[in-house]
C-alpha cells in the first residue's frame, strides 16, 4: 500500500508500517501546497492513503470522491499515538478510496 504522511504526522509511525511504501509530504517537496492542491497531487501520484493530523480537512475539502482514503490522527503527540499503534495501523490498512476515518488518541 502506498501511504503518504502529511505535515504533523509523527515520522516514527513509519516503523509500524514497514510492510508498506511510506512517503512524506516534506520528502516529496509538497510542504508548501494548499490542502486542495495537496489532495490533487496525492491522488494523481497514486497514493492509497493520506495520514494527517489536520482535523479541519473534512470541513474544507470534498473528500468522498477521492481515489484514496484519509486517516486523521486526533493528536500530533508521538508518545500518545504510540500507545494506540494497533488502532492507527488498523485504520490505515482498512482505508479504502473515498473513506475518511478519525483515530482518537487518549490523553
């Protein structure tokens, strides 16, 4: 599965997705793109899942017609996210085109 991490997604999460091809917005030079431009480039590039911490994305963009799934982590804190890795990985691997899932991260 081709996965892309948006800005704010903790990079150590990548280790839990070693069976997948994981890239970051930063690595690809897409850090300066607006959300709308980024979603289009992600789709055109054939990514299957976008992992982000941008909780406003669902209010700003039309997401259901996309050819990739979106997983939103409701925290940017790696120590907190690390405690729920199985839930995060399940949301990512269960993503389908046009899907949108939020992963709650306990305090």
